[in-house]
């Protein structure tokens, strides 16, 4: 669906550095994660510019479009092209199906609002906190599944293994184990990439667990819920708003999942024996 890209930045780069330990100096190199400006454009108009890892951008563009409600399915994006803008970054151009494009244009116009009215931020706040459809999945897991999902996530982080500065999001399914993993310098980007990968592969989001290497903010819950994921498991703690949002949309929120231990904040019944 995407075209070849020239001058594609690499996700990891080697950076000279001097390590200091007491009075000892040791010149050498450190592998760092690259981040690149990625412009996401629909029907010729830029919608957002994100700082992201320059990998899996087809997944990123599709997942972002799904989680932000621009499209309801992968088929609504009729064409996708990725262009290099040299040192400026990358541009992902998408052409939407006609009816979808018209709806998106109306939404953009409504969000713009009158300039200087003093209330323009209200629509943006409503957009950020828009309701998410309840997740209706019959999935039940056992406590050991949470540990298995987090261990699989940790073992599969190829970029972070070198850079130590990259987030990852994975989809783990009982009986199948790790289905997909995506990495990015941004935790939101990693989740969008995962959503796009699952959509392109035809994997039903309600069939497994979304595992995160990050804290759980409200946006992460919203994105996972739009994916249809019934369980979120994260290595770090959630915010209070994330817990309230997970409760309201029927998502089981598991956090502080480390070393075989974890805490269940919402949807306890989905974790058998919890």
C-alpha cells in the first residue's frame, strides 16, 4: 500500500560519547534511538505532525487513523504514499474514500472554530475526552497469562535492546502467545503502530491482551479500547483518569506488572482468580 522511500532515516544511530567513572574517561560510542518528524496528511491536507521512530510507518498511519476516528476500517484508506522530506522528516499521504473524506473535512472545519472567541479550546477538550464505545469481549485470562504477556513483550524488544530509550506495545493472545509487537520512541506511536499492524493482518482486537512498556494514561486506554482490546497490561502505574476511563468503557486495566506480580484496577472478573 505504501511506496518506496528515498533517504529513509535509520531507527538506530551510533553516537560518539565519553563515559566518565570517577577520574576515568573512556571514549566510545552509544547506540541511540532516532526520532523523525512524520507528517500525516489526508486528501492533501496535513492533519498532524508526530515525532516518531522511522519504522513501520504504514502501520503507524493506519493505526493513528483508526484510533483517532478518522476512518473506521483499513479499506477507507484507498491509497498511501510515504515521501522523504530530507532533513525535515517524512510525509505520509493518504487518500480517503470519498464519503469518508467528506466527513473528515466537515469535522476539521467544525474543530477549527472562530478565531479569538475565547471558547475555541472547548471543542478540542471535548475531542480529547470523547466517549469510547464499550468493549464487549468474552475474553477471560488466568493470572499467569499476564506474566506471560509481559515476559514476551520484554524479550521481543529488538530496538530497545540496543537503544534503551524506546517504548513497545505488543498483542498477546491465549494459545498463540505474542502475535505482534511494535516499537517507537513515543508510547502513543507504538500503540498506533500495533493497531495498524493488527488491522492489516485482520487480527481481532478483542481476542487478546495489549501489553505496554509505559505508564497508562487516558489516551492509551482510549486507543486500546478503540482497538477493541479487553485487557491492558502495563509495566508502570496508571493515572486516576485512565482508571476511570477503563472502568467506563469496560476494559480490564492491569498495571505495575513486574516480576510475576501485578495489580488489577478495573474489570477484575476477566482475570480468573484475581
